[in-house]
């Protein structure tokens, strides 16, 4: 698998300004403020509408975001994978922290906003936008040479579990949990 990963990476790596901008969407300085704004909006909206436990969704999403480095850093230490030829010598590239940050920040923001959107069209567009941003971050990280493709895929797999857990914890699977206005 590692050889295939290296072949795919060699075919994709072509550092340019656009891929760097895409990769930057996974920076803590970009993704976390987006999530913080959504946390504040959802908390305000929930409290204003009289929703029971209005504080629970934003708190759960904030805790999930705080959990990301607690999970990613030990995995990086255990695997000690070297970086691509574009990166300086060293280890700690697997899984991608930028990918995980983006996936959890933008994914949690989408899950928090989802019940507040009135139409199926708006919900679908929100999920599409979230997916496009996260694919863009992953593509940018690989294209720029910051990460191997498997680094990105591993983070997506981990974050799929984390975001599914958030979805289930918040009880979004039942129509009775829709906010009232």
C-alpha cells in the first residue's frame, strides 16, 4: 500500500498557490474560528427559541474539536511516518492533522446548522459545501506535497467515526428533535 501511496503522490504533487490555499483551509487559524462562529450562532438560536438543552449541541461539537489533537498526536507518534519528498526530513505525518481539523470543524458546523435549515434543498447544499471544502483541503495537502494520500484518507476515516458519533449523540436521527421556533 505504501508503494501505491507514493506513486499516487508523485503523480499528484505539483505545488502551486491554489493548492496551498486549499490546504490552508485545514489550518486551525481558519477552521476553528468558522466552527466557533457556528457554535455561537447555534447556542444563541437555541436559547432564543427556547430549545431544551440548547447548550448541548455546541458544547458537544466544541469537545469533539478539542478531542482531535488528543487522538491525532498519539497516532502520529506511534506510526512515525516520514513526509513526502517536498517536506523536510522528519516523521509525524500520518494521519493528517490539517485534514482532521477541517473535517471535524466543518463537519461539526454542518451538523449543528443542519436542523436549523428549513428546506431539504438548503440541507443538501450545506452537506455538499462541507464535502467540497473537505475534499479541497485533502487535495490541496496532497497536491502541495504536505501529505501522502493515505495520510488524508486515514484522517477522513477517523473523522467519519467522530462525526457519526456526534450525530448519534445529538439524536439527529429522529424527527422529534427538530428545534421549535
